[in-house]
């Protein structure tokens, strides 16, 4: 069970790069991550009681009713404690409030993330062949997933 608390992350924090590098197969560069701390994005961090960031999620919100989860990562030392689910749930709850659909792409081989997204109400809607670069120079298919907004009235 996670003891992390999810908060909006408005300001850039170097911890993001460390988590990305430790968790991702092909990590985003620092400058790409940093460019997501600007208008058109809403990002969240999972923090421990002492304020240490142990996970983050980056959401592009350029369209009012269609958001994109660009990246989510949890420090490997804190994985499998429900933190990824907490981060995604923060975004799905916010999306439901404004009735926004959420779209994302995920590596075909990334079963952990696909399970997480399915658990959070996402379904596969397509795929993009040879979308992601691999460390060996080959490319991997992206699974495209979507989550339609749910009514907040029944909650
Ligand atoms: C994907 C990721 C964010 C999940 O974070 P997490 O905090 O470990 O996830 P949670 O503990 O909340 O797990 C939620 C669900 O995800 C699935 N899941 C998480 N890790 C898994 C794993 N290693 N294998 C299979 N399923 C996994 C499970 O369904 C899990 O539910 P369960 O624990 O009830 O079985 C984390 O593994 C990570 O940072 N991966 C590297 C970055 C990445 O791939 N990001 C996605 C980019 S699209």
C-alpha cells in the first residue's frame, strides 16, 4: 500500500530526470521533460511524507476535451506499491470533471504500463508500427489506448 501523496507539480524538479533515467527503457532527455513544464501541460508528482518525489505523470492538455498522457514513471524502489495507479487516477478524476477523453501510447512490450492503464479504464484503440526507437536501433510498435470520460454524478 502506497504512503505517497499525489500533488500538482507546477515547477520543474531535477528529481524527474533521475526517476525517468532509473525507470524508463529509453528515457526522455532532460530538455524534453523540461519542455513539458510549460503552458498546455498539467503534471503531478507522488511525494513521500518527507517531500521526496518518487513518481510523476505528465499530461498534455492542449485540447479542452482530449488530453494525452505523455509520460508516467515511478522510482523503481517504490514500484508495485500503487503509486502509478494513484498518479493515473489523479488524471482520470480530473478528466472526468471536465469530460475529457484521455489518449496515450505505450510500448507493445510494456505489459506493466498496459496493465496499469487497463486497470484505470483505458482500452486499446489502435497501434502505430515502428513508433518507438529501441536501444539496438530497431523500432517497436506503440499500442494506442483511450479512456472515455465517465460520469461524475454516480460517485
Ligand atoms: C508503469 C509504472 C509507472 C507502474 O508504476 P507502479 O507504481 O509500479 O504501479 P502500481 O503499483 O500502481 O501498479 C498498478 C498496476 O499496474 C500493473 N503493474 C505494475 N507493475 C507491473 C509489473 N511489473 N508487471 C505487471 N503488471 C504491473 C498491475 O496491474 C498493477 O496492479 P496490481 O498491483 O494490483 O497487480 C512503473 O512500472 C514504471 O515507472 N515503469 C517505467 C516507466 C514506464 O514504462 N512508463 C509508462 C510509459 S507509457
